[in-house]
């Protein structure tokens, strides 16, 4: 029987678990008298070969190596599904004429390989050694280190894993990528229509609800949000899509990355509280383009146009309208927003002022309040 194994990389340059597993399978099948070939690949960016396909033997096993530098992917999707590989793989399979194909990893070949074997009528089976194809880190490990149940409907938990990895990198290209990704998220996620079309509307609702909570009472990462959500929002709570502790943890990672939360403590005592100061600071140049004083209401309206989860924003107003206990209608801001603005003022990023007889909004600090009628950029902005 002619058996062809497909693996993402192979000896002698790559020698970890999947490669070892594939080698041992191939050697055992060969020992039983079968004609065995391993089809591997050179990762894009590794030293290239002269030709697209190179042939050699390793420990008596025939190996064909496909150089992905010759067929590079140009976007993330193509690492999973690359149509340009289809004819290459069909031509190779036609030449090898296997009776059966055994896949041990799809990276580099991508899922187009399965289409190619199906089109040629070749029986194909797979032994997957990790979770490539539906897990960002291939380990099915959630952002908090726990076992992941798989991608959520909105895939927001997958982004949480990306955020965690990005947060580990400081400076250089990773920092540039993180800044670009953050800017893209702000432009995309906070557009309610685009968020809804991407299945992320629940994230906005959950974030708007989280920002109504007081930072004076931090929430634990292990706290189940369902009861608190139901108490606050009644049946509307379902729209937040926080049906489990893990989904709540994903929200907190999102909120921290986007600049709307602060997370403190270690693994056993990790807690989070709403803090939009970094998010507001990131857009001060857009809402306060010069050093002129701006009425507080105008400032808040400009902020809400960028972040609809803040006071006056469309998502925030929808959440507020569905609260079981309506918020006070006295012009006061939430404690989270109030502390954030005062924090920015303390840093010199903005200046806050109150003018006699002018309309003012109330900053609520929990134990005290402060009237503010206008705002302008500070010298440290």
C-alpha cells in the first residue's frame, strides 16, 4: 500500500512532538512493508531552497519538502485556507498516487489539502496533535490559563488570547502591531453597525454595563456575572452574552486592552474595575483639537461619538434605558467616568473648570462630588 503522510514540518530541521510522531508512524508502516512518503514544508521566512519541491531521505523514509517561500501567504486566512496550494497539491498527489493519505498537521498545506484529496478520490484520515484550525494558540488554553471550551459565537475569547500575547511584548514591531490593532479595534468595534455585522454587539452592551459599575467595588475574575447582570438589566441582560465566568473574563481582558479597565492582583486574587482613562486619553486630540475651552456637554458628546459605551452614547443609553433601577437624572456622571476625568486632570492631560451660572455636569467620586462646566486640553496631553 502506498501511504503519504502530510505534516507541517519535519526532520532534520524540525524535531518536536508532531514531527517525531509522524516519523515513528512512517517507520512502522515501512517496517510492515508499505511504501511510505512524508510530504513536509519549509515555513515562509525560513531559508529557501532552489526549487518549489525538494526530495531527500531521512532514516530510510522518503521525504518531499514544499518551500512555502515560493507560495507565501499574504493574510491570516491563508494560513488556514490557501487556494493557491490546490493545484500544487493535486499535481503532487497525482504523481505519488497514494492509496491513502494520513494528515498529522495542516499548517503550510492548509485545509485545501483536504479538498485536493477529496477531488482525487483518495481516502484521507487525520490524527491532529494540537488544535490548529480553531484555536489561536493551538493549545485550547483560555486567556486565564484554564481549559478553553472552544471559540465563542463572537470569537471574542479568541481575541482575548491575542490580547494576552500582545501584552507580553514590549517595544519593536510587536508594539507597532499592537498599536495598529488597537486603533483598528477602536474604529471597528465602536461602530455599532459594524460590530453587529461582525457578531460583536454583545461586547459593546457588556462593556457599557461594566462601565456603569463602581470602581470602588472591584470585581473578581472568578465572579459569575449572571446574577448581577440580571439584577441590573432584567431580561435585557441576555443581550450582553455573558453566560459564563469565562465569557466575563474575556470581557475584562477586552476592556483592559481597549483602555476601559484596570486589572490588579495575582492569579489567586485578580480583580478588575472600570477605568476608561486610557481610552479617553487616546482620543483627546480628536475631541479637544486645540487649547480652547469646550462646554462639558460638547466634550461628552464628542467622546460618545467615538465610544458609544460612554455617557450619551447610543449603546450606553440603550443599557441605561433597560436598567431595573433607572440612573439618577441630575447630570451626574458615573463614578468610573468621573474618576477617569479627574485622573486625567491630575496628570495635566486636561483642565476642568466650573463657571458661575453656566450649565455644569457633576463628577461623582462616590464620597464626594465636583461640578464641571467646561474642559480643555492640558499641557501634558
